[in-house]
C-alpha cells in the first residue's frame, strides 16, 4: 500500500517536442532579427543553448543568410571602410541591410557616421554594420570596440532610435563643479574635522572628502572635489608658526624701546645684547654647492675640539659689534661686558642696554652694579656715561636685533666648517666681525629696522 502511494506521488515531466519546421523557422527568425540568442530564446520560450544547437544542425550558414540580403562575408571589411570613408550612399547601404531601417532613421545614421564627434560616429557606424549582418568580431576589430559597448549601442538604437543612440549621457565638464549645492557641501566638509565623519585623522585629503560625501549619499568624484576646492581658493598649506610673547607688559616694553630709539641723541648709544652658544668646535654641516650625485657626509658622533660661548653687544645707530668669549653664561660675564662698553663708549652721555629675560641679565648683583655706576660720585671719578636698562619682553627673542647678526655669522664661518682647534675658530669669528664692522663704517646703515 505504501509503495502504491509513493508511485502515485511521483510527477512525470513531459519532454516538449519540436518538429523540424519549427526549428528551422526559429533559427531563421533569430538570424534575421539581429537580436541576441538570449532575447529570441526568451521570446520563443526556449533556452539559448537549444537555439544554438538547432542552428548548428539545421540553420543555414551565416554567409548564406548574408548573401540573401545581397552581402558577401569576404567583402565585410571593404564594406565597412567604404561607409567610414563616406563612399556609399544611403541607397547603397539599404541594399545591404539584413534588417531594414526606416529611410529617415538611416539618413540620420548615415549623417552621424560621417559628421558627428568621433565617439558618436563609431556608434552610428556600429549599428549600420550590425544591421548589415556583419559579425560582432569583425565590427569590434575595425572600430576598436569592446563586445559590451557594441551590444550597448545596438540596444540603445533598438530602444530609442538614432536620438537614443546619440544621446550624450556624460556630465559636461564643470557641470557638477558648478553646482551650488555641491559646492556648499564640499565647503561644509572642509570646515568640519575628519573625526566628525568617523575618520581617525586631523586633516582632510581629497579621498577622505569623497568618502564623507558618499556617506551622505552624494556621488562625486575626486576630480570634481579638487576643482571645487581650487575654484574657492582653497589649498593645502603648512601652518605658520607665529612668534609670540606671553609677557603681560609686552606692549608697554616694546613701546618704551621704540620711544627710546625714536628720540636717541647723537651722544647716546643703544645696545642689543645676547650670547651665542655654547657650540662645539667640530665638523659642521650646512648647505653648500655640490655636484649632482655627490653628498657631503658629516659624522653624527665626533670628538669635540673645544666649546665656545660668544658674548656680544650690537650698537644699533652705527651697527658695530663688540664681542668677547666667555666660559659661562652668568652675571660676571654681564658685568664684564658692561665695563667693556663703558670703556669703549666713555665719550657718550648715556648708553641703553637691551636684552632678553635671562636670569643673569636681571640679577640683583648686576642691578647693584648699574646703580653704582649711575651714582654721581662714581661718574665724577670715572667719567663714564649713565647706564639705562630697556629689557625686552619675556620670550621675545625675535625682537633682539643681535640674533640676526649671530645668524649671519654662523652661516658665514660656522656652517660647513671643520676647524682643527678652538683658536682657529676664534680667529675666523674675530675676522668676520672685524670685516663686518669695517663694512658698516665705510657704508653706514642703522641696525634694527624692524623694531
């Protein structure tokens, strides 16, 4: 009983039978329609494989079908190049069409195949060749097209005629970049940190901007983003480090210094004072002219031949440098420099000393020495000028004029140097300052133009 139920439950699939006449008509319809095997098989309720099998068994050779339309296979290349050169008229093309095209549409295709832009000419030519029964491979070889592109052109013509085939689907150059909504979106992304969009970065790149906009649902390429950014005047720039001072009395101190310089008399001198170093006397690196492919090598670890500290004062009105070498940076060296300036400029009525906020520049012992010098009793005995202090704001080394003098000295006689002893280095520095002082004596120029 169970076996009988199992047998009745089995369904029997009946194999469809097609006679020879139906097979031949199906193959002929496929070859004459110009459609793909998949499309024709779907229309007839068949599988594409069955259609190909019938074609190989019963269908006429392709060359016979083409010959029926008046076109021979071995003439395909000559025929295609005749259309490309414009040698064939519309009437000539009509005699070779395997699947007819309306005369008005064929006239548009013929015109487009000759006069349109190159990429549109190829579209029109591909359709004419295909409707003339030429194989896809031959068309692809002559027009240098892919199979997918050729099929796409045929489908476009079948769906929309010549107008659909020649429709320009690409964005015109600049269309998206000129879209005000897109420009506003791109700028809003630039003005927001990448972390807001889930990126672990602190600065934007074009690729990240594209990802952020696509996450919002906007399809936009990197080239369009780049054009929008450039059109708005944006670019990738390195941040400029601003020289600042945290001195609460910054403005008052600078105003005092500029006031002194503006009213400086002929018998008064203003000095910018600082120390350079300590620096080791050894082979130094630097920029120099080198032949292409050659690189000057400076050992990272070297045995120092000695250490130098340069203490100097720059007189701004005559641009003269007074310097000596110190073993340490301390109050003793400042007192030594003060005494040197008092001796050298004894004929002046007043000298001003300006320096940064280093501790030894403002020690109690130094202030006591200045107070002693300014006393009437001391000045009567030693016949020296009065000393006034004009300290720079704290952390305002950029206002110290002598820093630029030290920079020029280092570039001239320290960079690229390889002195064999401390004495040799001292001789080079002394000569540099001697030549510099003589140059400004011969061609006077005040120092400290910015301040």
